[in-house]
């Protein structure tokens, strides 16, 4: 017997659809300002932005922790604000801060979560076993979690979110604070969940490499709005050329460049970054320009645009400071909760 979803003429329902979604807090603070986007079933979708851009508020609306001021939001066709309980049954969520109880074993954590998620009593043990095995934690199932490494704690949190077999998994900074080896393991697990089981995944991240590695599409948020949305390759092409970094003896506070050279997209006391159509052709023009202004050039380098450059163009800042602060807080949390 065929269901409606088997009809090839029926349009596929998006995993998440937001239309003019808005959240206004007191004093008319617009945390989310009329954003519209969709997440396709089976994709990994990245939500990027500096602190205060509106990412967390958007996630809170999706997981039903806060209601929108206006606009609509649907998860697999279900209205989030009218049927929050139905939506919660379809979602798994892993917050940035450590959410597992480190004084319990991994098995005990998943058992408690399965009860809170109303997993059928007859299915609990099998689901817990499957989740731990999938996240490579079976051999440590009965160890106290405070003896886990940071990477193992993060994998346990993902295992916990898998107990209720979510159709959509939301991961808030899934690898922040982890060492490179643990980070790659978490990336591997996320890809497997998506590719082997078709789980739709929405992640927020400060790590441009993570976004580039994992995401099929990315939305960059800034000041409550979506500044740009597309595949990583589309976004990088959208930057519009090469990035030339020029190290100088000093950088004048006010400086404009001729159009044929390019435009300044970032600067500090000793260097500037210039977006130009063709870096190799622009370098001689740059050298002549600075020489004519009696500014000595110490070195010049060319880089093809990456997601950091995309972020700089649309969010008007880089993520290093935000990422450093968030990483420090998360690592401190790992240490505090470990033995």
C-alpha cells in the first residue's frame, strides 16, 4: 500500500521551514528579524553568526523553548507553535554546554533520558545499546562519565539525543573545546548519522573548517537577519575574487584604494586585506600605490576566498574572538566536570 509520501508528484516536505520568523524581546530588541529559510530532509545545514546574531534564539524557537513574536515555523510540516509536543518527539538536541550527569554512568544517563523521552519500556535497553555502540562507547557504558575525555562526553551527548530516534538532530557547537583528534571523531559520527540513517542535522558553529567539512548549505546570520545562504562553494564564489594580505610598516587610519586595485575588507595596525578580482594582476598596482604614498610594503600574500572571508564580508567581523571565548568556556566546563 502506497502512502502519500510515495507519490512522486507530491512535493517533498522540508525538515524545517521558517517564514518571516521574528522574535522581539523587551525594549523592542529584535533578536530574530523576519528570517525565512528551509532545511531539506537529509541535509546537514549550518547556522553561522557572531554572538548575538540570533542563532540561539532561532534554535530555541525550533525546539519549542520559546515562541515567535510573528512569522511561521514548521518541522516536517507540523506547526511548531500549535503542536509543540508532536515537534519535540521528532527532534534531538545537543546544547553547547555539557548536559550529561558526570556522576552517573553512560548507561544511566541514557536510561534516564529514555524515560524522560517516554521511550517504550520494552525498547529502552535495545535503543541504549544501539546508541552507545554507534557512538563507539559500548566498552565504557558502565564507567562514571567524569572519567571520560571531553570528546567522549560530547559523543555521549549525541548518543543520548539518539535514544528517541529523532528525525532531525540539532547540534549547538558540536566540537567546540575538543582536541583535533576528538573533533575529527565527532565529525565522522555526524557524517555517518546523516549518510547511513538519513538524519537531518542542523548545526551552529564558530569553526569555519567544521562548516566547510560538514554542511551541505550554510546560512550566515548577522543582527537577527540572514545575510546570505548557499552551499559552501557558492558562498566562497560570492566573495568575488582573491584576498590579498599586505603587511605594511604602518596602516593609515583613513585609506581608500583605486577601484582597479580592489577594496579593503579588513585592517589592523600593520596589515590590510584587499578583495580584488585577480590578485596576481593587482599586486604590481598595489606595490606602486603604496610606494607612491611612501608606505613601505614588508610582504604580500594571496589566498583564495574561504568561509572566513565570506563571514567577514557579510557579518562585518571575524569569528576568532567569539570562538576563543566559547572554546575557553567549554574546555573549562569539561575540566570542571571531569575527575
